[in-house]
C-alpha cells in the first residue's frame, strides 16, 4: 500500500472540451449547472486538494483538481460523497486492524473483507491471533474444533479461503480430517429374513464388517428414503448427507468395489451439482488405492420432471423464490444436463425443485433393479 506522501493526482474536470472548443458547441445550461455544482463543493475541499480555474472558454469555471497525498484523496471523497467516504473509512480502519493482527493485507483481499459484517471481521482477527499463538495445535483439530472466540462450526467452511489469504497459508489443509461416518440400511430380502439389524453405520478407520458385501450401492440424500427403502437383493442404501456425499463416501472401499454405484438426489440445482462432484470423485482411484468406478443416476431426468412436476416447488422453505442459474457441470450425462437446465433456467420455470422423498420409493426400487440383468443370487453374508 502506498504512503500518503507518495500519491498525487492531477485530474482534468472537463474531459472532451479543449481551449479551442467554441461556446456554441457546448450546452451552456448544462455547463452552468456543472460549474455551480463545483462552486458548492469548493468550500468542502480539504487541505491537500487544490481546485484550479480557467476552464476552456470560461476562465471562472473549474479546470482541474490536484490532489497531493492519499490522505487528502480520502478526505476529499469523505467531504463530497459521505456514503462512499464512510465505506472507504471502514476499509482503512479494517486494514489497520488486520495489520495489527499479523494479516497479509492486499487490496483485493481487503475488498472481500469489507463485505463481511463487523462480527465476522472480529472472528477473522481472533482466528489470526489463535493461529499465531498455537502453531503446533492445528494438526490435532478438525475444522469444527478450532477454539476461536465467536467462530461457529460453519464459519471456516464459509470463510476459510479468506483466512488463508490473510494468514498466508491454508489453515484447512493442516487440520485433521474428520472420520467419515456413513449411515446405511440393509435392504437385501434374504438378509432381512434373518431378523438381524437393518440399519448400521460405517466409520472410516474403525474395525468392523458389513453384514454383507453389496453388489449395488444406492446413495440417497434424504434419511426417510434410506430408512424406508423397499427390499432389493444385494443392495445397501447409504445416506449421502447432501453436499457431504463426496468427501463422505469417495474413499469408502466397499462403495468403490460394488458392481454398481447409483445416485439419487433431489431434482434441483444442488442435487445435480452433488451428482457431478460425486461422479467426478469416483471416476479416479482413491488415495487409499480404491478402484475408479462409474456412478449412474435415477429419477434425475426430464421425464421425471414431466411425470412428477405437480410435486415440484418454485419457493424454498422460507417462501422465497428459488433462483439458481446453471454452472458448468462437466460430469453430467446429456439426459441429466437437460433436466439440470430445466430447473436452473434464467426464465420462468414451472419447477425448481422436486424433493426425492416426494417420489414413490417403489418406483426408485424398480429403476435400481432394472440397472442389472443378472438374476438375484442372494448376498454374500460376511
């Protein structure tokens, strides 16, 4: 950031008009209004700013404004545009505060900080202080465990990139990764006939075995769909927990080793974006050596919109209109992309969201069963 004394500006106040411009070529009424406006401002011009007169054909009108020093420039803005001046004043105070807490302050980053409210700026400063005081503690904590005053469990996912840019290093990359816990339901009819437990949970790094090795893994967003899914040979239904599906399930070995992985989410912008990320993640081998696999979707197409459109909504739970525009999702099929564009169109849309729990589970089960032509051979109990 440049110091006040190093900054200077000489600004012509009437671009496009030269000393050769004839009065007849100028709207004199507009010119007089402009000159009167500068006369009203002149009394508020602060020290360090000089208004020079002698404009073109009118020697009494303002010609140029000379500003000496950054402080004078800021004072000028505060004097003639109070609202803009207030924002600039807050930027300066925020920059000073961040520098006191050891932040690396660049103009583009400062503009992003200025969009935060005062409470979030205080949390940023508290986070910078904590990181400076506890450099060796970061690796034993997850992002939800940082003991920073005012920081809730969702603050770092929202503002982690900004904290990285201010701290000069990626805090999230050094945190301990949370163990993945996948909630699942066994729906194989042969297994269910044994009377053993139907619902289970699988935690990464723990020592336990599934009741049977699934030939098909169906990932759903909604808990009701997992808990109540109909019987289906060789299948385990897993709760993907929305946007957490990718990091939750991408490294689970029995998901990758299944004959088929099927995804069924809400038919809305978020559902398609989750599908895109999940499919992309599973298309390459995992860090633990898990094989790449293909992800197929069900009930995420234009036919489903047409058939169940009466169950769709255009407003969210708070009554606000759902307005989402399409982004570039490279892993969708053409059928899926058509449906994605239908719910994210810039124009009016009859449907913006069809939640999966509104659709018949028996239809979903039939579609999963139709994905394989192999007859049921029961499951391999473990």
